[in-house]
């Protein structure tokens, strides 16, 4: 027996296997996952395993290594989140998300830090040796909402898209703030004296860390898109590039002390549309499937490790400090959301309701990021106290908040996610309105999101697409071909009947015509009209038509860790076409 | 800049990226891959990179770590080979393959070992300190044909299926023999005296290592199949189990000093049919795609590393020894193939032609396995000589033989692989003949391959399928549904016309009836008749029909590293159905 030789890969494989089997186990009984979130069950499994290891070895089970977490377990989850991020609601609410992520997190860090320092001044608690800086450092690691924990819970409760993106987006983007504050306070703790220059340098770092991450991500994303232009002859390695470049963006950002999470999200969101257009259908299925699979396994491993690491002798129990940590986490988050939302609502027509605010505050779950950061702290007298407090906060948020949030959402009748995908009509109207609003913004001289979106779209079609997309004749689905044929037939009929000159038959021509008659002096609308008549736009609409003819009948959540969108088999389509043809004949 | 922190994953990712980009580069110019095999080009890239590293650092570039090769790079390639192994030709020629792999390899080891020892006795060559045991040890590592190198070359030349499976099968199965002989001679080298008991123990080990590997592989394969029974609710992690269980089988076999290659092949071949039936279509696409992708990257990395490792100061150049190694490798392999084929041809109707023998002998390429084994040798005075000789043999076989084998195949007009898949008619006839031959073998009391195949099939459908397959109603394609409908209509018509009693209309009933009238006393044929009427068999034939209706028109090689079988889009099917329906109406 030569175990030494194969130990490393063998144990890694066994851990992954255990995680996968645990997942299968939960889903065998359909009732269990509908009551308890998977994350709770996995932590529970971890706790049991940790207990077994502890009782067998009589020493603390191994703690999740922070390096393993940040280098290997976190990237797949963030990549999955970024790649499947619904970009429209994300960019529509980017201002609010950034406000919550930056100002909200700073608010929480200082709120929790200062109030815990206040608690430390109470003599009865025997905590007077914990300095303000240490409390702020602790605040910086405990304040950050964890994307992994948030995803695990919010995926299952299906709240409306806006609410989901607000909580989830905040949890992703606060990484930049957390990294900066954590590193700042950690270096302050080691410095003999703090100058005001250092504080200003710290504030400047926010922008460097965040925007630097975006830049690194976009560079790698564009390179990935460019690379997939040339993979036509070796389809099998196409999916690899998506993973390699995103991972490289994460590692590069981490190497330069930028936000890896922000980088990988920018990379995934940036490359998605180009990569999807370049690679084959099967490659794309593999990319999506593997991303889901990987993130699902990472997520499972993280929660199991979290459970295992909880057991042991790493903790110093100080009741008041731990209790007040939990309470302050809840209070400051609730206050922060209330105050920030007040300002947000003043500038928006589509306000965030009180119920939504409650769910945003209540959904601020903590998870493995806090846990890894607390273990990365330099050794000092009260590190074990901080570990204990962090563990309790994580378990409290995941178990108590995670398990009660679903009943609360039901009880409050929070607006749910619409179950069906938007219909063709809706999609066309949304697109149409976008153009219209961009035009209105341009006229009124207000450079809002529609204006920038329009400019970006122009830049994309004029330059980016030409560099990043492969030139090839896209295979058209049979339904589009049929549609084109019918359209051509219809056009010939109209031409023969001599009607073409009199009334534009196409609904867009009609719409555009109506618009024209109202604003025929503005050059912008003329540009829009050209846009509307543009064959590219027409082709786009045909594409939407083809994509949606079957999707309308399908219902189901759009983002879910366990399923991929569009699971219906192509055989179904063929069957339906047959039936339809049969009936028509 | 904090490079230390991300070094390991960063460098691994960069290497993989380099390998993938090199692959893309070659395929950009379509002429290059058609003249030079990819493996040669990759080694060439490796040589250049090694040269650059050597000239910059002025020390030998890093050598490919044997552990990395055996634990991480080899398994994906072997898994891919096993999973896509054409099982019919493999089992039809298993006897010949085993003869080549076991007897042929032993022949080569001892032939090369003894004749090199002879060379060492020539005083002028200054090699008298190389003992017989060391020569045999060297023979054991240089004799083994390398599956990676063979695959890389034979995939591109498309020889007929039998020839391909003979060379490829041998290269896979000789692992058991190589492992045993290598370890045996290595321990002999370290022993003070060798007893005859040790030699006999060594011979016994062949069976333990080979059959043990098969057993480990089958156990893991069956467990994998059983696990996929329960993944219905979490489709995304299905592909994971295929990889995890196969990798575990490899590691477990290696742990017990069994043949990991044999284990992973047995695992892959064992689980394939059950896993395919259990998992969803998309999961299966992912499995196939990822396997191809992974093996393709591993293969690229191996050849690049091979090139990089060649450069440096690890070599001791002794012209005669190295030249004679190359010559003996060629001569003993040619002799071995000639002698063994002589015996094989005496017992087979379908003989191996002279041309085929030449290609088998010429296709005995050496590769990274030899290279890793020679670096694993314990340090002794002549290790560097062995390294040099191994490197030269590998480069000679890959470059000279690898590049000339394609022109030779053209020149000799070796029978090529048929480009089209077998038609429905052929498939049905093959199946029918199998049953017939199994019956004949049973009557004549000769327990040949058809008899055992039939028994295995019976055992499979009676027990294994019930345990390993999920019970669910398989989604039938529209064409099968249509076929069933027509069949039912036909049956009703026949029944109404009162013809059913008089003449069996089904071709199988007819065939079976004819058979019956000839041998109506033998119970076996009655059993066959039952089999033929069995709804399972009928369903199978319907399945084949459905599967092949479109495949007939497709042409292309069946096994290729760069493409997946069946790349045609389902949309095409739908279109064709439409067209056919249209015409018929």
C-alpha cells in the first residue's frame, strides 16, 4: 500500500465526492430542501463530520485554509455569478448597488467597530485590552455581506429581480471596500503611529482597487473573446479559454492587490456576448454546465468546511462581546439600509418599498469570506475571541436568518419574481422604448443610463464586434427560415397587389411613421427611424422571435444553481413543428 | 506585487494557456497539421522553449515531474481513450491484443536487454560497468509502446479499425506488464542476491496487477453507474461523477501498486452504457466534451514538457549505446510482431496481412511514459546515459516514424477506415448474426466469444440493468413515435384483413420461422426465437433505426481527438423531418 504517493489528489477527490454525495442525499427527499436551505444542511453535515474527527483524534479538525478558499473555491462561484448575472437589472440599478456596497459597507464597518469599542469600555466584560483599531479591523471583516451565502439562500426564495440584484450585487461589489478597509486597518494595527496621509491614501485606494479590478477583468475578457475567434478548427478546447482567462483575471488582480471578485465579474460579463457568438452550441452548453457544476461543488465544499472548522479549540468565549456583535450587525445594517434607501428613493420614481428594505436588511448574510479573513489576522491575544464571534455571526445569519427568510417573504407577500420569461411583444417593446428613451435623453441634454447604453451599443457594433467576433454565416434555425420564407411570400403578394406604396405593412414602419409625423424636425428621431429599418435590427427581432416561440410555454426560475435555463430537449421542438405542420395541412 | 501568493495556480494556468494557444496556432494554417503530426510540432515548441529557458538561466530547464505526469496528465488521456474505445473491435481482437501486450512486451524487454548487454561487452565502447540487470531494467522501460504517442499519430492517419485497435489496445494494456517488469528489475537491482522464488513471484504478479486493475476499475465503474441513478434532481453535478469515480479508480489502483491505466479503462468501459442511459443529454455532451478537452490539453502539455525536458545537462552521450538502442528497439519489435502474428494467423480466418504487420511494428512509438520511468530510476552512475538513450529513442520514434508513417500508409495502400457509419441494415444483420453464432457455438459446444457475449448480455439485462439503470420513461424521438404509429396502423390493417394467422409479416418473424423449420428440435433455437420476438429486442431495433436515420448521411472518422462524433445540430433533423413531411404530403 502506497498511500503517501497518491494522498493529495486522492483526498481532494474524496472531499469533492463527499460534497457531491451529500448534495444527492438532500435532493433524494424532496421535502427537506423546501424547508431548510441547502447551506444550513451542509454546515450541519460539516459540524457532524468535525465532531467525529474531533472525538476520534482528540484535537481540533483541520481549519479551512484561507489560501485554498480564496484561490480555488471562491473563483468558480464568482465566475458563475458573473457569467449568469442578469445584466439589464444590474446596470439599471448600478447606482443603488454601488451606494449600498460602498457607503453601506463603510457605514457598517465604522458603526460596528465604534459601538463594539463602546462595549469594551464596560469594565464588567473584561475587554478593556481590545483597542479601537482592533475593533474597527473586526468590524471591517464582519461587515461584509457574503455573496456565496446570499446566493445560496436567495436562489431558493425567488424574490423579484430588482430585490435580488440589489442584495446580490451589493454582496459582490463590497469586496473592493472590504479588501481595502481590512488591509488598511491591519496595517494600522502594526504601525506605531497613524498619519492623516495614510488615511487619505486609504480612501484613494478604494478607487484603485475597484476600478483596477474592472480594468483587469475587461482586458482579460476582451482577450478571451478575441482568442475564441480562432478556435473554429479545434472546437473541443473552446470552453477552456472561458475558464482560463477568467481565472487569470482573478489571479492577476489578486497579485496586484486589486479586487479579484470585481475583476472576474467584469471579465465574465465582458466576454459573455462575444464568446457566446463565437463558440459552437455544444461548447457553450459545456461552458454553462461546467460553470454550474464547478460553482455548485465549490459552494458545497465551502459550507461543509465551514461546519468542520467550527468544531475545535480555536474559540475564546466571551458572552457579551459575541452577543453584542450579533446585535450590532443586525442594527447597523438595518439603519444603513433605511438611511441609504431614503436617499435612493428621493431620486428614483421606482422606489424601494418598506418590505423590500426589510428583506435587504434581513438578507445580509455573512459567510466564508468573513471566516477566511478572520483566520488571516495576525496573531494577537484576542484573535480567538474574534474567531468565536465571527463563527457565531455566520451561524446565526445562515441558520436563523436563512431559515426564516422564506416564511417572512411569504408572510409579507414580497413581490416575487415573474415565473415566465418576457414574451416577444414585451421584448420588442422594451427594445423600442430603450431607443426612444435614449433619444429623449439626448434631446433633453440629460446624459442618463439610456444615453450611455446607446453610445456603448454603438461603440460595440462599430468597433468591438468587428475585432472580437468571428465572421461566419450563423446557422439559422428552421423556424427562422420558415418565417423568412413566409415573409418573402407575403411581400411578393403585396407587391403584386400594388399595396406596397400605400401603407407600410410592417408594424415597425407603422410605429416609426407615427413617431415621425409628431417630431419630424428632430434629427434624432430620423436616426431612430433608420435604426428601425436597419436590417440588423430586423434580424435581431427575427432572432428573438425564433428564440421565444417555444420558450413562451416554458415556465421556471431564470437563475438557479441546480438547473440550467432552457432544459427542454430539441426533440420537443421537432415534435411540435411536426404536429403544427400536420394540423395546418 | 504579491506573486508568491498566486504563483502555483498562476503558473499552472499559464502553462495550460500556452498549450492551448500553441494548438490554436497550428490549426490556423491548415497545411501544417496535414504534413507534420501535432505531437512533433509540440515537441518542437517545447525544444525551443527549453532552449530559451536554458540560454536565459544558464542551467537546465525544469524536467517534467514524474508524479505530475502519472497523477495528473496521464489519467485524462487514458480516460478519454477508454471511454471512447470502440468496444466491439476491442473485444473481438482481445486475444491478439493481449498476446502482443503481454508476450510481445516481454519479448521486447528481454530481447533489448540481452542484446544491449552484448553491446556492453565490447571493450571499445567503454560500457563494461553496465550490468545485465541494469540493461534489463532499461529494456523494461524502453520496450513499452506509449498510448499517448500512438493515439496522437494514429488518430490522424485513419487506418482500418482492426489495425488501429491492435496497436492502440496493445499500447494501453502493456502498462500492466511494464509496471511489473520495471518494478521487478528495479528491486532486483537493489537486492544483493536474487532467488528463483522472486522470479516466480514476479511472474505471478502479472496476473495480480492486470486483473486487479480490471477489478478495481469495474467496481468503481459500477458504483459510478449506480450513483447516477439518483441524480435526477441535480443534473448539473452528473458529469462530475464520471470524472471522480474514474480518477478514484486510477488512484486506488496506483495505491495498491496495480495498473492504474488498466483500472481506468475498465472503469470507463464498464460504466459507459449505464451512465449514458442515466444522465441527461446535456450532461452527456458535457462529459464527452470535457473529456476530449481535458485529454487534448494533457496531451499537449506532455509533448511540450517532453521538448522542454530534452534540453539541458541531464545526458551522458555514448554514441554506440544510443545507436544500438534505437536499432534494437526497431529490430526486436519487428521480429516480435512477425513471430506473434504467425501464431495468431494460424488460429484465425481473418488474418493480419503483411502490410498490417509492418504498420503494427512501425507504429510502436515510445513517449512520455518511458521518459517518466527513466527519471524515476534510482540514482546510479549510468542514469544519465539511460536518460540520453531514452530521449533519443522517443525523438526518433515520434519524429522519424511519426512523420513517415502517413506516407508509408499511402504508399502501401493499407486498408483505410471506412468513412461512413454502418447502415441500419448492416447493424440489424450484425446483431442477428451475433445471435445466430451464439446459438451455433452453443450447439457445437465451443464456448467462444459469441457465447460469452450472449451470456454477458443476458446477465446484464437480467441483473445489472435493474440495479444500475434508473427507471424512467425514455423520451422517444418523434421519428420513433411516428414509426410506432405506422406499425400499429399496419398491424390493425393486417388484423382486419385476417392475414395475421397465415403469414408473419415482420421480417424477423419470417427469419425466425425459417430457422425454426430447419432446426425445430433444438431447444436453443427456440430460445433465440423467443429472443427475437422479445419486445426488448424490437425496441432496441427501433432505437437503432431512430438513431441511424440521420447518421447514414453523415461521414467522418469515428475517433478523433479534435472532434466529437455526431456534431450535426438537432435543428438539422427538424428541418429534414419538415422537408420529408412536406414532400410526402
